[in-house]
C-alpha cells in the first residue's frame, strides 16, 4: 500500500482499568501497601495469589490487570494481558505510570497506609517499567521488588531522577527470557540510579520463585523497619 497522502494521527480515549484488592482483617503498623503487577499473558488473580504466598497475609495487596488483552491461543476463550509492546512505547509507559499512581493513591487513602510503606512488586514484563516508575516518581514508593525481569534499555542515559526506593532484584540461572549472563550485570546497572540495590540469583527457569520468601522477608525487615 502506498503511504502517499497518509497521515498518522493520535487521540485519547477513556479506558476502564481494573485491579484486585486484598485487605487483611486487621491492618497493623507492620502492614505494607503492596502494588503487584503480573507478567506477560498472565492476570491479576494469579499474581495476587503468588504475592500473598511470597509476602504473607498481613499486607494490603493491590494486583493490577495490564491494560491490553488478547486470546492466549487460537480457538480458546482464555484471555491474557500485557503491559506494552515496542509500538507506541511512550504511551504505554505513561499509562503504566498513571495506573500505578491512581491505584497507590486510592488504596493508600482507603487503608491509611502512608507512602513510606509502599512496596511495588513485578514479575517479568513490568519489572523494567517499575524501575522506570521509581526513577520518575521517587516519592511514590519505598521499595521495589523485581522478579525475572529486565532493566530499561535507556537506564544509563534516560532523563531519570535518583531512585530513593530500595531495590531487590531476583533472577534465575536458567531464565530463557532474561539470560543469566545479562542479569548478572543488573546490580551494577541499577546502582547508577539507586543507592540501595540487593541482587540474588536463584536456581531455576522463568518462574515465580517458590523459595524466595526468606530473602524477601529479610529484605522487608531491613528496608521497612520502624
């Protein structure tokens, strides 16, 4: 098709976004406000369950559904969700930031948990986006946990701020999407923006790590101690 006479135009439209909210029966001083983001093709139900298993039952957890939906297989009604593609990535980043800020502000007000006790968790695709968020809005979150994900390609030269949040990155030795020879350099790269970076390489492939609980519990105790 000839592109002569073709214009590319942009418009904004309203999008209803969704998330699941878990509230413990009692919100204690030790409770965190956790915002958690699922991986490519997954959903907020799965990520809520995984995050509850990882962190325990005492925290408020908001599990956000990614904005783009698609059928996981031909002739199937099963739906998965994703956060972005390489097309129009700036718009996807802006939407990701808007969704996080909206959910964090809304759940923070309803739970009474202040910003200093906000934790952002991501698995796979949104990990790099979450790091970008922490470097764009450093006041919005106190800690970020990235599991089996990446670091923004423009992390070194992008127009980011210093990251005040503590970062915990968990990689896997046999991750087929985020290779260990690449992820072993993440700690050094993340420290270009963040003063507190902890990195762990666990055995296994691209899966949510079932044995990461003690690592995360110790890290939370250090980062969020009163």
